[in-house]
């Protein structure tokens, strides 16, 4: 069994802004009403995202330009390297899509990171999600069942650290050994009496791991 792994959400955790907000603000203003319907529980997460991603109506170079400009926590590339140099594996676990996550990793020269997310592809000036209901990690609500992924990884690693920021992350937070929570996830976990470490950036996470002798800066 391997010693440890760090698993992180992408949108709002690694990135500073969800990709769907970039789309809504620039190309799909009607998405704001859709957002409120989703938050009110009238839509499944995957239906909301699919609708937004299929409302871009731009050529692929323009979409990829928007992807390249997604702002991320500047400390993330160095943090991933520190995890890997200290014997940990790094995973990204997202209910978004690989379509924009993998180009961001390439942009920052991040290597040897597995991405578990909904498969996305460009078609007719929009981004579409390819879902597989038969997949063992399929979720009818999110597309990917983050808890199922964490449980499977726990069979391989002694310790799983997890970082997230919003409601979809409240489920895997219950399965991880240590959860780092930012933004709305903090209040959700307090309400559910789930223990977590409050953080704002990946630099905060690194300081915690240094203090607990998980990683050493050399």
C-alpha cells in the first residue's frame, strides 16, 4: 500500500473562478437565472453545467483562449511538486470537465497528475460532456461520484488528503482522512459536523502538511 495521496477539486479550489462563470459572464447572460434555479435545487449539477457549456457558441480557438486565461491559485504548481517530491501522488477530482482542466495543467507544466472528471469535447462551437451511466464512478447528479473515487483510492493509500470549496465536495469530504475546506464548503461541513481544516490558499495547506511532518521543504 502506498503512503499518501492528495486529491483536489478544480473549479474554485485550484482555479480562482469556476469556468461556468466565465461562460455566463461573457457569452450566456441567461445563465444567471439558470444558476439560481440550480442553487434552488430545481436542476441537477450536470444539467446546469451541460446547458452552460453548450451555450458558448464560439470557435474552438476562442474557447481555448478563455480556458488559458482561467485564473488559478499561483501556488498550486509548486505545491503539486512538493507533494510529489515527498512521496505523495496528486489527483484532481472534478465535476467539471477534462476539456479545460488538462490544458491548464499543460500551461503550468504540471506533470504526473491524474485527472478524474467528466470527459468533455468540442462540437459545433460548444463544449459537450460525454457521460457513461455504466461507469462505476457515474453519478446521475454530478456526472462523477467523487465519494466513490475517494473510497477506491483509500484501498491504495494509507492516507488521503482532500481539498474542496463547495457542495459537491461535501460528500468526498466525509470519506477522506483529512479535508481542507475553503469558501462555502466550510459552512456546509460545520452544519454536518464533519471535521475539516479551514484554508484560503494552497500555501495554507502546505504549511499544515509541513507542521504535521507530511512534507519537508528542502
